[in-house]
C-alpha cells in the first residue's frame, strides 16, 4: 500500500470501479424498465382484447357457438399473444445480458492491467538482496493471472450459454406462435 494517503492511482481505480458499477446498474435498470414497459403494454392489450371478446360472447345465444368461439378465437389468440410476449421478453433479456457482459469484460481487463502494474512497481522497488522473494512473488502472481484468465473465460462461457438459452427459448416461442396461427387458419 502506498505511504501517500492521496495516491492518485488508488483514486483513479476507485473511480473506475464506481463507473463500472454505475454502468452495470444502468444496464440492469434499462433492462428492468424495458421489461416493465413490456408488461404494462401486454396488460393493457389483454384488458382491451378481453373486453371485446366478452362483449362478443354476450351477443351469442347458443352455448355451443359460444364454446366454439372461445376455443377457436380466444384461446388461440391468447396463445399467440403469450408467444409474442415471450419473444419480446427474451429479446430484452438478451440485450441486457450483452451489455452486462461488455461491462464485466472491461472490468476484468482493467483489474488485470492494474494488478500487472502493481506487481511490476512492487518488484522494481524491492530492496537489494530480495531477488529470490521477488521471483517467488512474480511466479505466484503469474499463476494468479492464469487463474484470472480461467475465470474470465468461464464468465464469457456463462454469458454465451445464457444467450444461447434465450435464443433457443425465442425460437421455441416463435414455433409455438406459428403453430397456433396455422391452427387458427385451418378452422
């Protein structure tokens, strides 16, 4: 640790950390706002559609015709709406995930750079006669950097896996949507 309490490097590192945390928070907030807007829009559309369907059902005198109408129109429309909602939700999640992955990658690279700088500075300023200790320290540090890289790779794989899952769910959702629309065309 530096003897100077006003170490500008430490202040810069804290500032970078705060900016990264702020960027991650902003990405999460943006994603949450997008999902909230999506939920509000879906609720409003559902309410309007439900009122229209109930009004139409009230006009029907025959119970069988009402059942057929509910089965043919209402349920299939609901299935399409759910599939649309899922697709939009998965898109919002995927875009938020990409932003968080970029922020995490930047934070890891910055931390790695700062650690390398710290070790180089510490070993250059080591007193004479401490070469064996600095050599062990550097070897340990290099092992730590390799572990750091493994963690970064695991994080990247995790984000990629999440994206792939979202993409698969989106494809599944679109298949459901197309199958429900093809069923409604047959009737």
